[in-house]
């Protein structure tokens, strides 16, 4: 099996993983919040950690699928300049703009990934926790910063994929 097929298979699998993970998380948060509403307004009780865990999971729902937007060229665009160049049929300028946008996005994602990693390690080292409990234990603050790591990793991965594909095909 060639290296190209392995990389394409890995990227396809990563895209499917992020897609299904975000769908599962959205469904799970929806079920949690429905249960919270029913328990609170019908039975006049609640499960406090359902509300808290859904707010933590919301970080993951935002950051994990962001890479899929980059993969489909919908994440970072300069629409006004893009439309201007399309009307004037400046294909070379469009391609250069596309490459510059993806390169900027990749550099930003690499920096953000590094900073998210450093921040998460710092939170683990100082054992920072939230004020609320989850099954009798205080929730570590790094549970939310891991969403940044995962999100920026997938965003960087798919941005680099689009950048390399554009460079190889010499078109958008």
C-alpha cells in the first residue's frame, strides 16, 4: 500500500471521526438538556452535573468540527476580495489568495495548538479545578482546555491537507 493511500485514508478517517463525534456530542447534549428541563419543571428536582457537563461538552462541539470547515474551504475567507477577483477572472490571484489564507490559518492553528498545550499542562501541574463537583469530585479545569487542543489539532491537520492539495494541483 502506498504512502499516499495511507495518508488519504488517515485524513478521511479523521474527518469521519470529527464529523461523528460532533454529531454524537450534539445529540448527547440535547438529551441531557431535555432531561434537565423535565426533571426541573415536572419533578422539581435536577441533576446538577448534567447542566455542568453539557456546558463543558459545548466547548468540544464548537472546536472539534472547525477542522471540517477548513477542509471544505469554508472556515477562513476574505469574501470581498474573493468575489472581486472572481468577477475579474484572476485565477492566479485567486490561487495565491487561497494559499495565503490557508498558510495564515495553518500558522495560527500551530501557534494556538502550542499555546493550548502549554496552558493545559499548566492547569494539570497546578491541579486547577472548577467550583462544582462531578460525582463527588471537583472537575479539573483542563477538561475544557483539551477541547482547544483537539480542535486546533484537527483544524491544523485539515488546513495543511487543503494547503498541500492546492499546491500539488496548482488550483483551488
